[in-house]
C-alpha cells in the first residue's frame, strides 16, 4: 500500500532514509519554539505579551539539553522520556519565570506512545501526567490552580493520546498491507497450482492418445511387413488399419492441442471428449490389431447420466490398460473389459490371461516408461477414487479402477 504525496514524496522518502537527521531537525525546531516561548508572558495587562520577560541562564541550559536528548528519541524512547522529565522537573521547581522545557517531555511522551502498546502507554502516560502536574502544583513557584499547571496536564495527555492513535493507524495499515501481500501470494500460488494441474492433465491425455495409437500403428506395420510378400491382401488391410489409427491419432492430438488455444479462437475444437459412448470403436481398433477383447458394460438406467469427468476417466483407463496388454502381453493373449455401476461408483476392470507369456508386464517395467499406470492412478485419485494394477494369480494382469460418481 502506497500513498501519493505529490511533491512531498521525495521529502518523506528522505526523512525515512535519515531518521537521525530528521530528529535533529525536529529537536532544533523544538529548541527554537521553547526559546521563543520563554520570552512570552501569559499574564500581561492586556493578555499574553512578547518580549516582557527574559529566560535565565539555567533555563536556557535546560532547554538546550532537552532539545539535545530529542535527537535520540527513536533510538531510546524511554530513556529520552526519563531525561526530559528530569529536566522538566528541574525547571518546574526552580524556574522563575518558568520556561516551556516541558515541550521536550511532550514530544518524548508522544514517541513512547507511538512505539509501544496501549497498556504501556496508559501506565507511562498517567505517571508522566500526574508526576509533572503534581510537582508543578505542589513545588512550583506558581499557585496550584495556575493555568500553566493545568496546561502541563493537558499537553502531556494529548501527547499520549496522539501517539497511541498514530500507533493504531500504523498497525491498521500494516495489517492491510500484510493481508494484501498474503492475498497476492495466495493468488500466485493458486495460479501456479492450476497451471501445474493443467499441464499434468494435458500430459496424461497426450500420453493416452499417443501410446494407444502408436502401439496399434506399430503392431499393424509389423504385420504388414511380415505378410507383404506372401499375402499382399492382408498387408493392404494392415496398412489400412495403420492409416485409420494414424488419422485417429492426429484428430485426437489436434483436439487436445486445441484446448491450449484461447477461448475466442475460431479454430478451437468443438467436438466432445471421448467417453464410454465410443467404447466399441476403441475396442474394435484392438480387435483389428489381433487382440481379442470381450466387453461387458452395465451402467444402470439412462435417467441417471454419468458425469463427464467420470466418463472420460473410465474411457482412458480402458484405453491405457488395453494398450499395455497389446504392448507387453505375450502372443495369443485375450482380454476382458467390464464397466459396471456399483452403487455410488463405477468400477472399471481390464483383465488379460497373459497368452504364452506368464503375466503381462506393466508399463512401468519398460525402460523409460511408467507413465501409463501413473496416469490411470492420477485420474482415479483426482475423482476421489482409486486404481490398482498388478499381476493375476496364474498369469496375466489385472487393472481395477473405482471411480465415484459424486
């Protein structure tokens, strides 16, 4: 929080940068005021008059010492207040005519009140007010009811109140500044957290799309190369599957990258995200790649639609699990997919028998891999569910995800 001080801004900045010099200027101003005030007589025939009395040498010395101690008022506020009170008490008991040495006590009391807490201000303020006023009334040369004595009480009381008000305002401004800085830090942390979550989500989608389609392209390309010479018709069919898989990969990549565009970009995709509605198309791509897959889907009545986030997560779990089966399981592997609605959640299970290889290896077992299983777990955890993946007893692999609908 900053304040526009206009042409006074440089002066204020200089004062904050040089507090000792600022206090020296203040002390010199207080000395001038005390010396000028010592020449004024409040009991003139026609009211206060100036130049009708002269301060004594002792009073001038007390005023000089009082101004000198004010130079250190912010470094040692209580010690300066104690010295100022002592000098004022000397003047109150010996000065005739009395000089306004109590002005340095007023300034010192204001400094103490502005730099300490309220209970301490009350205690020190009352002690200073009562002590100076009591000594002035009982031991001074003037009558106890003189207006100078009451003026000491009033000026010291106003100094304590003003210092406490300034301290309260500074504390209020500091609290507002701290809340603003904390809110700014919170906004920055929230922005960084959202960016990290968005990057992780995009990374998961890209991994699912690329891993699935590239695995199919790799398999079909291998089949085409193997039968190119002896069975050209089957090679053409495999290359057609390669073309379809690559086209699907490009379309999904375009849709995913399009999410990074601005909302007003006319080229941003409008096609909905994939879900269980296109699960049969996903399974057909694996069947064309030579992986027999059986599918069981039981989602209950259509009157209670599945949330879009759960629908997408279930689709991606099936996609990644079947991709791992095709990449890592042995030849002759068969897979089973079940998507069943059980109470308040959807359970997705993908099983394979391992084929001729005892137990399909997870993606994490591949050097440089491991993001597939991690992505499935992150998707399930983000929805408040869970995902387990591990070898089956007797061979094969099992992926089981529980996705809450709420």
